[in-house]
């Protein structure tokens, strides 16, 4: 009869199985960490979530401009001869500007003569027929707002509106 040989040497797993096991273990660590991070930031405590894209784009104010209270600055009363009227007609216009933030009030006060001048120049370029209509007055408000934004060098949302507290055509 043939002799049976017992092999008492330790069993070594095949090289392929061992390398797959190591690969799976190493790959699972970053995946588990990523899932744990998402679980904590999105589900458990959302205040740890990354800031929204608007905050990263430069909007780091505590409140948006729509939520803030505006501050009125009086530019003053402007007298101008509209175009096409010769020297016979005049327009008297009282101008107020609503600005956000409050620190811009000082800037408007500082540059009030330039804003007054811009108002005269824009008003002198308009004709009486345009200024007599509600659409013409709204267009004048928007044109003055844009001129004030460029003159002061501020963001468009920092000058909320231009108001007329006096509007007389004679």
C-alpha cells in the first residue's frame, strides 16, 4: 500500500486572493470616510455644509440687499430747460436717492454736486413730451439711477431707487 503523507505545513492563501482582499480594504477606507462626511454635513448637522455658491462669489453680506433697510439722501431741487423748448419752458425736479448700506449716505453727500450736475445734464437732454408721460418719468428715474451708479462707482444694487419729490413742468 501506498503511504499517506501528511502535510503539516501552514496553508497559505493564493496570492491572487490576498491581493484582492488588500485592494478592497484600501479602497473602502476613502469611500467610508466620504460617506461619513456626507452623512454628518447633510443629514446630522447641515450647518457644517459648505457655503452656497453666492457666498463664494462675493456676496458675503449678512443680509441680501432686498432685506436691508434703505436710506434716503436728498440730492436737491434741479431746474433745467428741456431740449426743444428753447428758453420758454423749464422743468423743476426734486430728486431723492434710496441707498443701501448706510455707509453710502456719506458718499452721496460728498458727491452731491456731481450727482446734481448729472441730473441737470440728463434732464436737459429730454423733451417735454417725454417728461409728461408716466413712462417717460419712469425712464428718467432709471436713467438717473444708472448715472448715479456709474458716478459713485458702486454696485447697481446699492442704489435701490431714485424718487422725485417735486416734478413741475412750466
